[in-house]
C-alpha cells in the first residue's frame, strides 16, 4: 500500500512495509513513538518539493476544494502509475474520488489511514530526509499566511486593525494631553496666575510659557508668533502687577520640560488624526462620508472589525456604545436609548432635540448599508455615501422647517398655520369705562318702556296657613289635598292681579269730561 502525504514543502509518497499493523487501529500510535519504530512501518519512496510559495498555495487551495492540482497529477503519474496494482491511502475521501475518476487508481480512506497519517505527521522530520526542520517551518508559516489571505480575499490596503489601534491611541492621547495641560496650568499658575485666564488656547499657552520662562522676562520677550497683539499687551500688563509667588530656576526648568511634552504630544496627535483620516477614506469611504472619521473609527473599534460591524443590523448600529443603558432600561422596563456612538455624528449634532431620535434612526439605517458596501463590495468610491447623506440632509431640512407645527396634525390645522400672518393691532382708548352710570340704549322707544312698566305683575303676599297636627291615618289624605289647594290659591292670585290691571287701565267718565 502507498500513502499520499501532503506537507507545506511538497508531496511525499510512502510505502507501507507491514500492512498487518494497520488492522490494530487503537495501538497504531505506539508504532510511531520513536523514529526507529516509524521507519519500520513506513518508508519514503518519493518526495516532490514545491518551487515557491505560489505553487504551494495553488496546491493547498486545490486540496481544500477537493480538486487535483497540476503538481499532484504529475507526482501520481510519475510514481503511483507504475504500481497501479497498489492501493493509495489518502486523507480526503472527496479527493480520492477525483483521483479514481481521472487516473483509475484505487484509493483507500478509513480510520486506520487517519491514524497512519497522524503518526507520519508526528515523525515527519525523521521520515522525510534531505529537508531541514527550519525550512519546513518557514514553508508552513508562508503557506499559512498566503492561504489565509486567499480565503479572506485579503487586501493589504484594507487593514481595519490599524484603525482600531489608531482610534484607541487617539483617545488615550486626548486623556493624557488633558491631564498634562491641567498640570502645567496649575504648576505655572503659582508663579504667574493671571496668564492662565488671558490665554485660553492650551497649545498657545504652553508655547508662550516655554518662551517666557520666568515672569520677569515678559517685558523683553516677543510673543507675536504665538499670540495676537491685544493678548500680548494684556499679558505684559498683567506681569507688572502679578500676585504670583517667586520660584527657583529649577522649578521653571521642569515646567518648561512639561510644556515641551505637551507641544510634542499635540503635534503627534495632529499627525495621527491625519493618518486615521486617510486610512478611513481607504477602508470605509462611504461610512466616513455618512458619520465622519472619528465616529466611524469608533464604531469599527467597538465591533472589533469592519466585517463584524457589517454583520450588525441597523438597530444595533444605532445603539452601539450604549449597551449599559440598554440593559438597564430592559431590566427596569423603561424606554430604551435612542442612540449610542452615532450621537456624535455631525448630522445628529446639528438637529434639534426633538428630532434627534428620528435622524439617528435614519442615519443608522443608511450607515449600515454603507458599512456592508465598504466591507463586502469591490468598489472603493464613496458615491453611495454621498447620495445617502444628501437624502438625509434633505429630510433633516424638511423636519426642521415643520418644527413649529406638528407634522402629524390635521389638514385644517396645517392650513391655518400656513395662512397665519402677523398683524399688529393698534389699541384705542375706550372712554365708556370711565362712567359708573348704567347705560341705556337710545334705540328703545318710550312706549315700550311704558308697556313694560304696566306689564309688571303685582305680587300679593299670602299668609302661610298654619300647619295643624294630623293623625297618622289622615296623613295620606292631607298629602293628597295639598297640591289641589296650591292650584286653587295660584288661580285666585292670578285673577286678583288681572282685576288690578283692568282698574288701572280704565278711566272714569268724570275725568274725561274735565279734560
């Protein structure tokens, strides 16, 4: 039986000396404990070495896909075809079917063959002669790198690991720079406290302190390179009346050294930011156009890689970075957060507080498409990102224009708000409020006033009848009679009122004769 063994350096053909030992699968590993025992089981018959890494990569790729490469076909025709009656032990059953179909060779794949391959791999250095161990390890490492690049469609330009490291370093530099500047301001503030309030820019402050040194040198120092004329004059004026304490030259030297560190770190941070901007435009141009370099780099760093970020849905991209708030909201059954790292994007930042949630949701949806296009697409242009950003900006303008009125309101309310025009009302003094007399309308006629006076009924006061005690059996009858009596009394009162009106209206004949 012959054995086909693949290595990173080439193909090896072994001859099995004692096939009876293959039947004992469980104890086969004992035969490869030492190189002497291994040489008694198998013997090297032929070794075909690869010329370079490209040939090794082609052979390994064909092997993983279950195909027979050119170099393997050449070896099998040269060695195995001479002994066609022999069986060929292989490690892949799919490859055995291809060999049997093309070269008409009987191939064997079984658990015993797998144990045999494992034993050969353990004693490979002693079984394959003429190949130093250092060369085998170098070939294995080169083939592993080449094969991983091939499988991942690797491009040296798209290295998102550089972005992850760069944004992490940038954040660390910001923290350290802030600490250094605070320490420098506090330290030099003991000697010259007024200059801290006059110079607000941190870099200009450190450069000015570096050039001034002691407070007494301000009058003879030219600060026009770092400060405007007004600020420079203010600093020189403050130095004359400063309330700071006197310090030694050694203290001033240490403060200047700290200022040098701040200036160097600031310059390096600027250089690192430019590098990050270029890498982001090369790796994820569409994402950079949508959310900016820093936010895009933080999203990639938070997800681990650009490919991992492309696997996230838009809802996850929206709240990426706010996991703590999300789980706290789910635990307490409150509202979940609307945004995470994407809150720092320029589109969300320039939106009013009312529309931040809407814009962050729309931006996350478009950004997730841009991420997938950058990670899995073959183009390196940013046309899709530019188009989507233009759509989002148009939508943002639409929301901001209708910020005063409710977008979801009725048509009547929207029409009223459209027709509204600001009209200034001129208020005139009303003198009617000065008089306290009751006002009577002039339009009322005199006859109508007289008719009203005549028509007023005269109310006659009637004495209330005394209530007499009524026995219990007679209570029901008394209750029934009361409404009837009330009706009779009301009729009598009306008749008496009518008689009084008639008497007032009629005039006596003697009075007519007198007139």
